[in-house]
C-alpha cells in the first residue's frame, strides 16, 4: 500500500509461549527506542512507498 510509514522493528522471544509478551522480547541497548507496551523498537526513520 502506498504511503509513508515509520520504521519499526519487532524482536519477540521465539518461544511460542512468550512470543506475544513484549516484556520478554529482545531489547536493543540504545535508549529511547523500545516501547514496553508493544515490544517494538522505533528506529527513527520513515519509508515512503509509491
């Protein structure tokens, strides 16, 4: 779908019982990227699809 999108990365725990639990996801060492509610890392970039 065309539009502009934020660049996010999802690194969940691969264990099926923990996959959907953000608190068990892999967190990058950089501060301010990880959202504890979703488990997503905001990479601070945008991508435009035409």
